């Protein structure tokens, strides 16, 4: 009498809040076996047919996953389990803007507490840990925060205005005559 060959469950890991989860599967499937994934003990759909190679149930959200394989000889639990956790994403940063003045052409964006994250004004460079971006040319900037787990916040748009023009000094005559 044959039985299903046991395979190891793959996919333990974490994902960021607001994303689709992390992949869970088994390391080696067997043709002729139907595999069922269980989240916290409850069967999930769809089931997968074995291919003779690794198979994936796709991205899964927070929970503990086990898998069983069923063929004409019965059902066998696969080896181990996968624990998937969700990491929270930081909230959109609150910012204050120091606008250019008559004597300073650039502005400053300052992230207000809570601090302790890495910040970006371009969505790619998260090397700023102070939350202060100075010497900024006029324009629109999207400030985002990234946690140590790599989760990124929604963006906060901050606009640095153009430098105000100095008013003309009274009594000055300009032009040629």
C-alpha cells in the first residue's frame, strides 16, 4: 500500500501591511496527489495538484499554515508549518515647511514626531534619519517613512514655494532716459 511522500512546507516570513502577503508552498510535490493548505487549522481553497516539483499556494496573509496531501491511499500531513506575520506600515509623516524668504532661496521640510524611522522625499533614498530636509529648491516633494522591517508609509505632499521677490526700494528710479 503506497502513501503520499512527505514534503517540507516553505514560506515562513513576514510582509508589510497593505501588501498581498508572502508565498507559502511545499518543497517537492508528487504527481497524483492533491494538496490542501490549512490556515490556523482551517482548509483554504483552491487545492493544488502535485507536479513532481515545488508548488506554491501563492501569497498568504498572517497565520500558521500546514499542508496535507491526499491520494488514493489516504491523506498525509506535510512536514513542518509556515508562520506568516504582518508588519505594520508607518503612518504618513506629519511635516512642517519653512518656506524660502527674501534672503534665503531654499526651503526646509521637517518631519514632526514620531521619529525613529528612515525618511525620503523622492521614494528611493531612505538614508535620512533626522527627518530634516534642508536646502530644497522650490517644488513639490512627497515625504515617506520606512520602518526597520522595510515597510513604507503613505506619502505626505509638501510644497516649497518660490523665493519671494524683494519689493522695490522707494525713491529708486529705474530705466534709461
